[in-house]
């Protein structure tokens, strides 16, 4: 399936998710409504809630509570984006001005907090201690990942293991919760729930590595952000980490200085080093490895269009251009 076919398969249920999101974002505080509407209008792939919908149906779920679970996952994700943009001082996301660029840092952080608290209100409505515990743990892990990434900003000694630890916590754990809890909601046994956890974890790793590759070679318009933002923010992602690991002498010293200073003007030098080390191929191969591991984890599911969509999303995570 193409990404358009996958979206068409989930369209009706995603419409219900979007309706719930809009309803739950409403507040009698005007500024919350303004920022919330800005976030909704920005669109985006809605990949995480769509994963929840697909995984629930693939696991045989026939109820409607997966709609609330999908909205919860999206609220947690959106809250992290609001906070990320403040920390990174970003002014562009999905081709639009960020909330912090339009309204300032304080409102963005506080509306992020509103989204977190709204997510936990929805969790209570699901009346499942297992779901509440998993999502509480997941949210805590994401926060740890944010702090870990902050510790590695402008740090040329960040290695691949440290990078993988950050992206597992920042990105992959929420993917894993989306798919694992969908299976739990469907009443799947422990083996199938564990397999769906694994699927989401590997998919999240593949997605983030591919995203970091695109920061060097993607189309800025399609991505909806400025290329080289990671470099400007002093974040050493996998392509640059790999290139630095193979560099020697003055070239290595130069790359270390670029990371330490976040010298975005040095992007041509960085691209040359990455090309010379074949670091984009190395990074893409890593992403593809995790995509294949994600697909392998689907073996516990019966064949269905929903299962096929999950498998195809793993391929899409690496092949996409934005």
C-alpha cells in the first residue's frame, strides 16, 4: 500500500479521532483555543494516532475506545513538540511559524502542559490502570530523553550508543506505547502485546533515523522546516556522528568544532564529510534494519489489510522524503 492507501484505510476512524481531538482541545481560556487551533491547522501526518487505529484493528479490536487512546497519544506527542520548539528556539514546523514564534515561550510551554493534563483526563476515562501506568511511564521516559538530548547538545563526544538512547526515549517509546496498548485494548495475549511493543519500538527508531537523514538531504519545503536545523542547534545525529567517527586529523578537529559551536554556515563542509564517509548510506541502512525488525514483529498477527498497512508503514518510514 502507498501512504495514501494506508490513510484511506484508516480515514473514517481517523475522522473520529480528529473530532475527539478538537472537542477535547476546547477550553474557556481563549489563548488555549488560539494555540490549539494553530496546532490543528498545521496538519501533519497524524502518524502516531493512525498507528493506534491500525494496530487495534490488526489485533482484532472491535470496539471504539481506540479512538480515545489515539487522541491521548497525539496529545502527548503534540505537547512534546510545543516544549521541543521552545527548547530548540525553533521558528518553523510543518512549514508554519511555531507557537513560540507567534505567542512566545511561556504560552507554548503552558499549552503543552494543558495537553499533557488533557491526555491524562482522557486516560482516566478509559478506566484501565494498565493503560494509565504505561502512558505515565512513557511520558516520563520521553522527558528523560529530552533532558538526555539537552546534555548532548554541542557535545562532539556524543557517540552512536548515546544517540540511540536519546531517540529511543524521545521518539520510539511513544510509537511502542501506541501499538502495544492498541493490542492490549484488543485483549491480546502477552506474547502478541510484546510483539506489538517491539514493532512500535523498531518503527520509531527507523522513523527517527530516517528523519535525521532528511535533515541533511531532504526538501526544505516538503519537510516544512529549515535544513540543517539539527546542526545549528548543536545536535550531532547519526550521519554526522558516523562521519566524525571516521574523520582524522584536522578534518576531525574541524567537525568537532562545528558541533561544539553549532556553526550552520559550515553545512557545506559537513555535507562533504558525510558524503566522503558514506554516512547517509550507513544511516539509511540502520533505519532499514529497524524497519525490517518492525515488520518481523508482526508475525503474531493474522493476515489482514490492517496488518499489511503496518508492514507498509515500516517501509514508508525509510523511503519517505518528508
